[in-house]
């Protein structure tokens, strides 16, 4: 991992408490080395992640947003990740309208046992964002946040 | 029913020591409505010796033939020889690595065709046509003929590369010939090695391994050993007397290519199938079959 | 084939793990592997044993370590024949191999049989692709020359 | 607000790769932070005392601890908060160990990351509000799924503890895998003699209700108040009447049924009782082979049944049980043997699985305990055991050790010798795994006293040869290939999750690993809990286990249930959704999306429809909150404002330096 010789980028992760947050813990317990760019925010379920949060992050200067939850059919709340999947698919199509490259956003499924999978997901997503480079500086005033919120 | 068209790569053996494999393959395909057009100006695939020297050299020698097939618009290449098949498939698979591919292309002097898929004749017959259709084209039954199907090492291995059948227990020939009326002996050395190309430099090893296969085949009561590989056929048939001298015993079982036996069921002439071209003649065994067909009529 | 090996496959894997290069490359087992791939298919650790042996064989050849010179000679004669004719000329390369290996009297029984069956052609198959094959070999030896410089 | 921040070193676990004093110093400058300090071990008694003292001394009303994962110690620190007289939801945790110090060695970047994580915790905490739990009544009944030895133990312990216990078993008889074993290691006790009395106790216990031949159809509700729908499959025999006399089976003309109890060694009749020791000892009809079902004529059993228990029109029945907790003890299954073509698994009759071999050794088995080759009934002169068949095998996607195979293989070798002293026994092994009381001594006995030839190496192929089997392999200690002749080959097939384990997990909303084994809540400290409150694990459903471990885990799960039920009422998690009735427009999208039915429709002040959350049912997922267009539903403790505060905290630090 070559994070020594390059500037960190700004990546936010929304992880569900039951599977992916545990998966990231498992990766830690197993000492699976990862790039340091990612900052994790804990949520109960990917179904709690409003597309607004993702847009807000990307428009406020984040270079990438990664959402991770339980595998389909394995949601702690039965079907939260199904709702999430539908919302995020829509969101991906909507991002270009806001002038945001859709590649800056990704959602994945990682279970609490999959430390290795979490590591490789972090590595590849971080690589992807470094490939895209820092996001173009957005003039926040250009957007009316409430307008965006209501569109979502 | 539309004809199946495939580029055909015979491989060097098929114009030399195993000419009957080539003859019977062409005859069967024709009878089954598969049009084979020969890859123009094909050359040696590099075989095992190229792999002794260098992987990129091997891939370039094999890749040239893929490129030749592609130049006439082929997407599918079929070869009777498992050794050639391995060379062709592993060339393409190794070229998934970009650096390796660039080196191969430098040697080859042209782009490596990544879209041309190669398969064995056996695989095309059972997967593309299907056993049912083959049986419906048959004009004769191989009723009662006891056969031991011998697949050899390379038709199914390495499993990830060949992607054909259960590597431990392939059954395509078993299924094909039992559907055609033959009695398939429970032959347990289906995928053991015959010694392959070591026959020349390390003869004694090959004689031991091939001898074991003959022993087992005869022990199962099979009348014919059916093979799909020119190297296997040569070791088991042409080296028969050498094996007998080494193991101090005699074997009588003839070794036929599966296409020869299939050809008989399709009603093709023994001559077109090269049935007289073996060291250990299969004719006595086949005479019995022929008599059975005669009495039927 | 393991009956003929001087070192079993698992010992060779261990030598590779320990980096004991000279011992691994000197093993004649490398040259007696027929490449059937059973070891790779069986290995519970998913080692491509046959692939490792193949690579070791190439390394040994480059280093000039040839404990089974006949196997190497066989490969060399075979490829020379391919280089000269585009396809392998069976009779020609076997004769050359016999001269190279000195095993003049082996397999003498096979020739007459093949001739009788009309399977051994006395002259090479001509093939227009030969020039291209020759070019591949040429570029390959140039590559080697660059490496040496 | 006055916030205190505590940055834990966790010895060198965190401090080794994070500059903890620098993190504390940076925290000191964050808004509302009145106190910040680094501490060697925040979770230790002095560490917690330090937090309480700081709360008192500096008048703190919120605390952030930057240490390990909240999945590890959030509960610990919430208790500390209460001891300090604060509401336990006025607390946030930054995970700077699992997510920072353990996944990168770059101290500079780690420190920067840790500061960011503390920053977002502080920003979130500024929006936290004290929350109080409500309490609800607990239904003190427990349901045990699976009646193998782990489930039996769990059920008996719960029932002895006075709990009303429901046991659901998928197969016709209790006992699971242990009931199929002939003897057990390392004592060579008769397996069913040990287990049988427990099985009897279970059926006769006044607190236990048993559903055999039944499966879980649906699970609703939550800890303390589950509702479980059970499907009892039609046996076509009225078990209230059947007396287990076995006349039906003796007269049944269809003798081609798969004998599940005997692992397919031999066949059984279409109407059958699995074994003489079966409990409950009741007959059932296999409709796939019964002539009455397949051909429409027979009814022999109906004629001979002395108590008229046969009922061809029987249907599956559904039952609902209300319980407060569940114990999952669904065990394991052997991997499918036919995938091991190199050993001829499923292809050659004299190649058998270890469990089939147990049945062949057992006096109650199909051969009456006489060791015979299935192919022709001859006595074997040589038996070869192959261990690690599908265990520790990455090429089969099974890298794990099944744990008990080394031991039962040694046991089977010993039993073979006691059945047939002249029979040769050989074991091919990779390593011998025998950690356990008396275990390694037992393996030694197999080798020395019972003269079993242990060969260290793998087998490459098993094939028929001259009417026997030839086993070719390598002896890695000799460095030679070996070829042995055998009459029987016994494959120590690895353990996989029980059939249907994943589907059941999805019904229970518990996690499973890549192989279908259920995930415990914490590998060290919560081995029988799951991530779903009120659902506990026992036995090999969590991973391969031998009998003593399964029994211990059964008792442990029962203990957990009893501790849970020791209170009359349970506290609910206050992290629930609430509806702001002023914003709610009554579209009721939330009602349709809630997976738990926790939202009901009420009538607003002017007769208009409004949504309302039933707090005791809400599980706090927050799906409704995102669904709500007018943003009238908030999930407490994870409100939009709290989550956006975290996002903003991160983005602000990124934007501000460059905008100067």
C-alpha cells in the first residue's frame, strides 16, 4: 500500500452496525492492513442511510462515499438492505445530474465474518478514488440544499 | 437444422502417426452436420517441448494458430488433440496478464487474439450436438461391445482451464457409447497418465504407466480401449510390444479413437475411419460386430 | 511418475519455500514430470505443483543444469524441427534426437511398423506458415541475447 | 454542553501506532469540549474511575471515549456513565483500535484519522439527548430448535430450571448425530446408552413440549416476545395413537426407501421406525416410496395396524408458539461425499463415510454390528481410513479443520480391531489434532495397543482392483509412494453446516459465516449469544464440535436464557423511531415499509390519518425515517441531524484549510 507517498483523499464510509461494522472490526482484529483515507460512520442499517447523506458528503468536499451493509437476505432487520439497494441504484443514476462522477459512490455487502473481504473492498475503493483524484471543488452556494433534499 | 461451422486445428500428429484420428474426426463431423474448415496455414502449437523452454515462446507458437483462425473470422476452434488444446487454452489464459501478453505479442509480431475459444472434438460433440442428437443420427448399434473409455490427463485437467466435466470422473464417452448400445466397463484409470511425451527420453517410465492402463482395461473384460488423445493411442498401441517385453506378459486389447468407434455407429466405412491403421489390429473384434449387423439385416 | 523421481514433489515444494534454489534446480524429478496435472488438482493448499515444476524446469534449463539431458535434447530437437518446417517432422526430429542423445538403438522397432501403416512420412510437410514460426523463434533468441548483454 | 474526551492507549494496542496525547490535545480544541485526556486503559477500573471523577470535577454532561470497537465496550462505558450520574445515551465512542491502529502502521496518518474520528463523535454527541428505556413484560418460555445432544442438554437444563420449554426437531426421532454413533471417544462408551436416558427424560419432562418431524416456518417478534410458527410434517400415522409396535413396517411390501437413520447403508420400508431406540418410537410413511401413494393401492399397514393409527389423508399442520427466547441447536451435516471423485465417494459401494461406518459398527445398525463390505457382505481383511476429506482443503473451499475427525478415526480404528482382531487398519493423515483430556493418549492407543498403521500423507486415488480396493498415496515421512490394498475405505468427510442452515438464519435474523455456520456475538466473550437479542446458539451449528463441547454449550445457552428470564420485565432499547405529528401527512408509506409492523395508523386531531410508532415493537433500523418524504419520522440517537453533524464534521475539516 503506497499511502506514504501520496496525499490522503477524503472518503466517508457508512457501515451498518450488524454486519459491515463488525466486518471492519474483524479486519482490524486480524490486522488486515488498509489505506487510511476512509472514515467510518456507524449506522444501524443501510436502510437508515438516506441518499441525501451521500449527496451532502460528496457536495461538501468528500472525494468518495462507500456504503456497506449485510448481504441480501441476511439483513439484521430483514429487508433494510433491499430498500437501500433500490435507493442507491437510483442515486447512482442521479449523481451525474449534480455534476458528480457516479464512480465516487459505491455500495457493497460485507458480513461480520468477512474481514478479508472488507480489507480488499477498502483497498480497491481507495484505489478507485485515487484514480479519480480529488473531487472538483464545489461552490456550495451554487446548490440549494433543500432543493436537493426534496428531489431525493 | 442449421449446420455448425467450426475452425479445425488438426495438430501435427494428425498428419503423421495418428492420421486415422484426423480421418475419423472429419468423417464423423461431416456425417453429423458439423462443417469443419481447416485453419489456414496452421503450424505446430509448441506442445510440451515449448513449455520446457519458455511460457511466452509456447504462447506465441500456440497464439499464431489462434490468430490464423481469427483471420478467417472464426470464434471457435476445435482440435482433436488434448495436448494441442492445452497449449491453445493456456496461451490465451496466460495472456490475461497484460505484461505477459505484451511479450507474447512482441514474439508473435501481431496481436494475440483473445476472443477465439478452443475446445476438443469430444467436448463439441457432447456439448454442442448432444448425445441424443448423435444417437438419432446413428444407423447401427454397438450392441454388447465391451469398451473401456480412457480419457487421459489433459481433457479435464487443469480443471480450471479446461472447464470440461468432473476432473476425477469424466463420463462423456461413457454416456455416449452406452447410449449407442455399448457396454461400458467400470474402468478406474480413466484419467491416469500414460507417460505422455516422456516416451522417447524416458521409455521405461512410460512402459510402466501405459502397461498399468492396459492391465486394468483387460481386467475389466473390455474388448476395446477407447481413447481421445493421439499420444495415449501411440503409447498404448504402437509401443505394445515394448510394454509386453517390459512387463513380461501379453495384451490383446486394441486401442481405438472414440471417433473411429462413433464412425462405425454412424454407418461409415471402415476405410474412411482408418480402422486398418493400428499396430494392434481391431479388426477381429469388429468382425464380430459386423456379423451381428449382417444377421440383423 | 513418482517412482522414478529422485525427490518427491512435496520435497521440491519445500525446497522452493526455503529458497534452496540449487537443490531444487538440480533435481531430475523436474525432467521426469509428464505434466499430467494430478498433483495440482489434488493439492489441498491449491498449489499449482505441476506449474511450479514447469517453471523450475525452465529455470534449470536457463541455468544449464540438465540432470536428464535426454529430456532436454528431445525438447530441443522437437522445437528445431518445428522451427525448420513449421510443423514437426517426426522422422527428421527423431533421427536428430537419436544422434544427440546417443540412444541410437532405442525404438528401432517402431519405424518399420509406422512405415508399414503408411504413417511415417519420409519428407517434411511443407507449410507456408513456416516463415512466421521462424520469425517467432528468431525474435525469441534475440530476446535472450538482449538479456545476456 | 460540557464534553469530556478520553483517549485510550489500550497498552500499546493503540498507542503503538497512534499518538494518543496528540489526539487528546486536538480534542481539547473542539467545540464544547471541557476536558480531554489520554489514559492507559479506559475500560479498566482506574480508567472508569477517572471518567467518573472527571465528570464530577468538570461538571461534564457528555463523554466521548476513543478506544476499541463499540461492539466491544459500548455497554461497559454506558454503565460507567450511569455510575457517574449521567444518562447513558450521552455517550459516544470512537473506534480508534479496530478501525485505525490495527489496520495501518503509519503513525502520522493514524493520528490524523483518530482525531477525525474523535471529532465526529464530539459533533454527534452535541446533538445527543438523554433517552430512557421503557420496560415490557417477558414471556418466560423458551423454544429449542434441534434435538441433538446440544439441544437436548439445553432443553433439559431450561426445563429443570422451571422454564416452559418447547423443542422442535426436524427428523422423526431425537438424538441427532450422536444417536447414530456406535461408541464415543476417548472412553469407548456406548453412545446411545449415554444419550438414551436423556432422550427419555426429555419426552417425559413435565415442562417440555416436543414437536418431532417439525420445522420452523416463521419467526416474528423480538426478545421477550417471539411468535414462532412451526410446521409439523405429515407422518400419515396418528402419533397420538401409534404405539410403536412395528407391525406395519414388518408387513410393508415397499423396501426401497432411503434409510436416513442408517445413512443410506441398506434400505428401509416405506413405513418405518428409524431404530429400536428411537424416541419418540412412532412410525411414519415415506410417500415417495409408499405403494399407496405412488401406485394408489396397498394399504397393508392400515390392515395390520392394531390401533388403527394409519391416516393416508394426513396433512402438514401449523402451530404457533409464543416464547421469550430461542436456542438454536441445529448441528452439522457431513459434506456431500460424491464430490470426492478421487476417492470414489458415492461411486464404489465399499467406500463409505465415517457416519455410515458408525452404523455398520453399531449393534442396532443394518448389519447388526457385524462388519461386512457393503458390496458382497464379506468380512474386510484390511480397512483404510482417510482423514481430512474436505477439511483443511482450500481447493474445495473448506480451509477449516472439522475438529473431531482425528479422534473418531482413531476410535473407529480401535473398534475395527475389536470387531475383527485380524483385520489390518491403516490411517492416512495430514496432522493429528487431538487437544483434549485423554485425547492424544487415545490416539496413541490406536497406534500402539491396537496396531493401526498411521501413514502421514494424502491419498491420491482409490480404485477397484481385483475385487478389492487399491489405495494409492504418499508416505511423506518415508518420501515414497505407497499403495495399499483394502476391502473397505472409510472417508472422514468434513463437517459443513446443517442442510437449510442459511434459510433458518434468515428467518431468525442471525448471521452466518461463509460456510453457513452461525456467527456468535463475540468469538471470545459471547460465544453463545447472537447479534439478535434473545437468540442463543448451542452445539455444532456454530462450528464443528465434539460431544463434550456441544453439551457444555447447550448448558451455557440454557444458563443465558435463565439469566435473561430472571427479571419480570425487560428494558426496551430507547433507540426507536418517533413520529412528529405536525410534520406527518398521513401517507403511511412508513407503515408499509416497516419490516416489523411497528407502525400503526391513528386518527389525528382533525380526523385525518397519522402514523404512530409502537415503541415496544420498533427495532430501531431507521428504514421508515429515510422513507418519510416530509421527514416526520426520526430515529432517536441516529437522527438526520446527528448523522449530518458527523458528515459535516468531516467535510468541514477538509474544506476549511484550503478555503483560507
